[in-house]
């Protein structure tokens, strides 16, 4: 891999982002402690706005980045079996890890019962919502229309388009080589584009962390605290234990993985968007030595479909809501919940709050009150920060294992 496609001075950027993170948290706490209420609101609005600028800048590059990376990678793999192997392994590992996360969410909810004893009343006119049919759900992944390609939330359309386009280039034979070269140049160009935007990342991380503390710090003292403590501890457990196992199976020292993952972790935590974190996540994968042909396929797709943090959150939230309303769930409902949380996490858009919007689907499968979505909205940004960080980290841990299974040796391999 040429030096030119790395972020300029990755170490410097990492330190600047870490500094932004710590200073943001300190600033938020200072504002909470000394500023009057009105000033707090005003400052938090400004902090958020400067953070939002980063997200909007990255949003410009997401459609072409997904297009060029996936199309370039697919068109460069002339061997259909290899492409099939990458896609098949990816699906099995992505779905498997999300199911493990959903089970952890259920264990957390059953063991700690964060919603017990609150006793909310189920609304009088409450009727259990009707879940969408299986056919409707599957078809919702195939809302394919050329106009969707550039739409926010149109990533699935773009992924399918780029995959088929890459395959078509291979089908063109010799003539297709020039197009494949053009696509790979395009993908390098997009990475350079991202590098330019990344100089703003430390500022954005500072702004978002300060905003999160000022706006949501006080909520941490309320009844939601137990939910968040449960979610944070189990999500971190998934991150540390499950991903260590994955990368160990992938033949990589977990320390190398956690080190490489630090920058995307902080960017995901601050921006709460897997899509926005995609470029930084790809850079981390390159630093671990994962081959371009693999990471250019697994990471853009992973950002959209693989969300372990969200699966865990949705499973735990459903139990939390059932407990708040004193609604008992049978073992049948619990097994249904694992499935619903995995499907819900796949269908979740890689944007801030996407997981809580899709929680409506999970609740409807179990017949739980949809008011639960509103209840979870109150603490969503805090819950979202960590689940997004784990969502992106899961893509890279799985990619390490996929690379190993496909015969690549990574930098810092332990065997
Ligand atoms: N914000 C998450 C992400 O982008 C999705 C979610 O809300 O769960 O990965």
C-alpha cells in the first residue's frame, strides 16, 4: 500500500483527536458546574453545530466513497469464487457476531432488570402493534431505484449497484481493465478527499463531547442511569472479549487491533454515525495490514449492515421497556427478540439515532408499546455514542478474521 493514501501523520491526528475528546469532556463539565442554565443551553447548541459541520462534510463523500471502493475492489477480483468467498464469510461472521451481541443484551436485561419497579401504565387504548410480514421486511432491503443512489439512507442501493457494476467490469474482459484502473484511481481520490476533511475531526470531537456532557450529563443521575450503566458495561464486554477472540482467531495480537481501532472508536463515539466513521475505520484496517481487496468490500458493507452495538442495545431496550410497563415475556418471545434484534440492527441506518428509530420494528415484533421509542429517545445520544463505536469496531474485528480465513497474513501476526 502506498504511503500517499494514509492519513497525513496518523499519530498526530490520533493525539489531536484524543486531546479533543478529553478537553471536550472537561469543558462540558466546567460549563455544567459554573454557567447559568441559559448559557448552558446556548453553548451546547453552538458546540453541537460545530460538530455537525464535520458530519455534513463527511456526508458529501459517503456515496462516491462507497461506490468507488466497492466497485474498484469487486472489479479487481477477476476470480468469482474469491469474491463469493469474501461475501459469504462476511455474512456469516457479521450475522453471527450480531446474534451474540443480542444474546448479551438479553442476559444483561434479565440479570440487571434496569426497568423493574417503575411501573408505567400501559395506555388504555393500547393495542399491540402489528409487525411487518417477513416478505415486507425482506423487500424493504430492496427499495432499489436509481434515484436512491445519492439519498441519505440509500447506502444499500449504492452497495448493490457498485457490486454489480464491479462484476460487469470483470465480464467485459480485457476492455474492462481500463475501467477497473479508473475505479481504483477514483477510490484513492476519495480517500485523499477524506484526508482533507479529517483535519477538522479533532475540533468536531471536542465540540461533540462538550455538547454531550452539557446536554445529557444531568440525565445520568436519573432513572435512566441504570439502563445506561447496564448497556455500557455489556457493550464494552462485547468489545473487549468477543473482539479479542475474533482477532485472536484471525491470528492478530489484540493489542494491535485495539491500538489501530482507537481513532475510529473516538470518531464513532463523537459523531454517532458508522457511515461518517467509515473512512477512519478503513484507515485503521490498512494499518493492521488487511488487504485492500478485502477491506474495500467488508468495511463499506459492514458500516451499513453489521451493527453489534445496536443489536445489543435493541435487545436490552426491548426488555427494559417490557419491564417499565410490567409486561412479561415468554421464552418464545425472548428467542424471537434475538432474531428481531439481529434483523433490526441490519436494517438500521448508519446515522445518529438510527437504532432507536428501528427499535420500533423490534417492539412491534414483540407486541410491546411503541411509546418505548419515545422513552428511549431521551437518552439516545449517550446510548448511541458507545453502540456506534462498537458497531464500527466489530466491522474491523470481523475483517481481521475474514482476511485470515482467506489466507492473508497481517502485520503483527502472532502465528
Ligand atoms: N448510530 C448508529 C450507527 O451509525 C446506528 C444506531 O443508531 O444504532 O452505527
